[in-house]
C-alpha cells in the first residue's frame, strides 16, 4: 500500500479507470455477440455506437475499431441487413406550394450611439 498521498490517489484513479474500462469492454463484447447471433439494423447501430464509445474512451485502438466496424458491416451485408442507423421515418406533411416571395427590404444601417462628452475640470 502506498504511503505518499499522490500515490494513494493514483491507486484510486487507476481502480476507477479499470472499472470503467471493463464495463465498456463488456458492453462492447455483449453487443458484438448479440449482433453475431441476430443481425439487425438496431443491433448493428448498437455495435457501431459501442465501438465508437470504446474508441473515444481509449479502451481500444483506432485500427481495431475500424476493423470491428468493417467486419460488422460485412456481416450485416451478408445477412441482408442494411447497415446504418436505425431511424424511424415519420410521415411528412404535404409541402405547401411555394408562394412568390417578395424581395426582402433593405434595412438602413444602424446608427452608432453618440460618444459621451467628458466634462472639463475647472
């Protein structure tokens, strides 16, 4: 056990980081396994999100992240799943016909406020 105050703090910080990293790795592995078992657009977006999060937190290397995303996209394509984000498309209201717009009136440039005059001392 360290005696120095800064060394004690490093032990605390390192244990918190190790816990955070293990949670991130665990969620990444779980999403990869779920996607391998049942490929879908939702699970593919979950995999991509978890890969990006673990890359951002420094848990995995950028080349490994790129490789995992490429492999996931290839699996999705082989399974017939459209890779990408799962976005719900809502029915859009019918667009109104474009009315003839009048050109915007030019505004006069704003006047600068007059500078205050200082009073002369007597």
